C-alpha cells in the first residue's frame, strides 16, 4: 500500500529535482572553456593592471611606483595627442559611417533593379583585410588623388593628403568609412526588413514626403539598430590600428598616432611596458564609460521615439 | 461589354506592375555609388597587371601589355604558398573549433540561465566584450611565449577563446527560442545530455553556426594585430602579416606589391563571389535579435 502510494511521488520528486539540480554534464560543457578564457583573457587583463603600478620595462627587474605612471600619462603630450586624434577620428568616422550606411541601406531597400547584386557589391569591403585595403588606398591617396587635385586646380588636394599633418586624419577617416559602411549597411538592411510595408502605403496616401516618412516611420522603427550600429562602430573605431599602420604609420610626425598604436609602440619597442599598461587601463575605462553613456543616451532617445 | 469583362483582368496586372515597378533614378544612383567600391578593386587588379612604366597617368587605364611576372615575383618574394597555408590552417581551425565549442558553451548557459553560476558566466563573457585588445596585447604575448603557444596553434586557440564573448551572446539568443520539449523527448528516450546536444540541438543550430562561422572566418583571415604580436617564427606568418613585413621591400615596386595584395585578397574574394547571398544572409541573421 505504502509502496504503491510512494511510487508516483518519487517520480514526481525526481522530475522536480532534475530541473533544479543540473546534470554534471552542463558543468563539463562550460568549465574547460571558462578555464581557458580566464587563462588567456582574464589573467592578461589583470596582469596588465598589476604592472600599471610598476616601472616594468618588459624585461628585467621592476619596482612599484604607485600611481606615478597614471600621473605622468596626463602630463605626456604624445599620449594626450593620441587620445585627441583617436576621439576625433572615431567620432567623425562613426557619424560618417552611420549616415552613409543608413542612406545606402534605404537605397538598397527601395524598389531598385539588381537589388541582390548591389547588396553583394556594397558588402565587398567588409571581406577584405583592413591592412591591405589601407595599402591600396595609401597608393591611391598619395599618387592618384593629387593628380585629380591638380587637374581641378584644388590646392589642398594637389599634394598627398596623407603627407599633410592637418589633413592626414581625413584620409584615414575616408578609408575607414569606405570599409566600415559595408557591415553597417547589412545591419540596417536587417532592420529595414522588419518595417511593415503597409505603414508606408498608409503614409503615402496621406501625402507624406519621403523625408517625413523617414523621420516618422522608418527611423523610429529601426532605432534599435541605429543604437547597435553606433555603439559597435564607436567601440571598434576607438581601437583603430591596422588602417593607420598602412596609411600613415602614425605620421606625419606623430599626428595620426592612435592610442592602440602608442600602446603597441611604447610597450613592445619603447621599453615602457608598465607605463603603457597604465595607459591601457585608462583606455579601458574610457571605452567602457563612452559605450555605457552612448547606450544610455541612445536608448533614452529610442524610447522617446516610440 | 468587352470593356466590362476586361476591366478586372487588366486591373490585376496593372496593380502588380505598379507595386513591383522599378525606380530607375534610384537604380542609377545605386550603380554610381557602387563605383566607389568597384573602382578601387578595378584599380588594384589593373595595377597588378602593369609594368612600372605603365603606372603614369590616373592609373585607371587598362594595361597596354599584361605583366604576369608581377605575380610570380610576389609569389617568390613573399613565399606566398607558405603564407596561404598558414592563413588557411588558422582560419579553418578557428572556424571549426569555434562552432563546435562555442555552441556547446552557449547551450549549457542558455539552458541554465536561472542558475547563478551560469548567469554569472553569461555576463562575465559579455563584459569581456568591452575590454579593448590593447590592454591584453602585451601580457598575452609574454604568456603565449611562456606556454610555447607563440605559433599558429596558439593563434587559432585565441580566436576560439576570444570569440566566446560575442558568440555566446548570439547563440544563447537563438537557443532560448528552441522549445525545451525537443530535448525532453530525447532525454526520455534515455539519451545523455551530450548525445542530446549533438544529435538534437546542434543540427537545429545550423543557420546560426553559419553566421558564427562566417564572422569567425572573416576575422581570422583578415586579422593583423594578433598574428603580429603572437607569431614569433618568420616562417609562420599569415597573409596580412606578410604584406606588412615585405612593405619595405615592395617600397618602389608597386606592381609587385599590388600583385601580392591581390593574391592575398583573392581566396576569400573568390569564395564570396560564389557564396555572396549565403554570406550576407548569414551576417544579417546575426544582427536580428
């Protein structure tokens, strides 16, 4: 009697227990990956933070120097200039990329012929190496663009803009935008496909202009994609390295040195390991703070629109 | 009478035609804008085919004579087959390992999100997305050298592990949408959690595996900074790294340099031409929540 009464209770108990206590297998699935991630990502991050309080040169002995690396960073013109350049470059390029990509995505989403072929062409830059694209454009901007400038009689275009300390950054913005627009276009296209066509038909009947349709229908509907694109673009561009190596190598002088480049050069070649780790920690804080601010600002705007 | 009968028949194709009507000016605009992508590519190809004395002028003219020796020079100078092999091995290994391991990790996390350990793990991986690579760059270079992993094996291992941050995010979003009944049925049949994953879940993940595979492939194939700092042996350089190392020797020999660039870009470009629709839909899928 008791056994029969117990039986269903036990199975029920087992079923209830199985979701609350996961099989060990689930732990075996994640623990090796977690261990590797900690060894290859977390340990280097923490090691770096540790050395930022030392005068370690990358070899030999070291001593604790407290916060002096951090204090010196803010007195170092080259470091401050690299932040200035990186912000100017990243913010300008983020805006250019998003305006350009939104425009192209809307164009590709409209009733044009050969839609798939055009979409395929606009994505090509994204499959190419940033470094190699940089080398190709280095040649174009140094040799071919000045010829066009001369032919048109535009003085500032008549010599290589990459050799001009005031204009070199614009060359880097242009080339980076050429390449980064490709990926953003695809994200915007994914967003545009979620906008129901009937909304436009209704708006079209009311005689709304294309700009008005964009402002009151398209943009609010894809605002989430705009936020993603802006955050991803800014975060990626703040870490620019490859294209600068290929286009100017930081020059003329040090006018286009990005933060990543200064860390690389100072850390690997300049014997400034500890000092550049302090720079990296500041850089980490800057990227996290900027990304969070941007997300908060844009998601507030998003909810205002909806 | 005939008019009345014709009306509905004529009306349907007319509306259909209006709906699918092509906007010619916008098509032309798209064509003009696509030239901004195509002209630099065209320029790369014709420059690689020219001799140095044909480089005068705006550079867009077709070559007057074809100089395939640019390719053989670049091939020999950069030891192209070797770099191609290294890039190929690193990329293929990174893609396969990433798909097999990252999906598994994401599955365990997605199915246990209500448990603190797995939830913490999820946010731990996501938080790492905000850590810029330069902060890891110097310490990880030393660490990989100490571990004896300053080689292509270490490189694809890093792509697989660093990929976790983003891929776990993409996979869990997808796995959450898979009804748990599917696995429960499999477990009822006596299958273990492993078997259930490989036999039931992994096949369902195919579209998202493709997305992760494409993104990993583009990353590993084109990356420059990680190979630059990790690879210590000059015979194990990847294709982008080779372009950087030989930049000094190309210096004035632009035609050889462009032949080398073109050869480095060609493999992925050729695959892309044939798999274009598939690649784009794969990338698009990754951005839809």
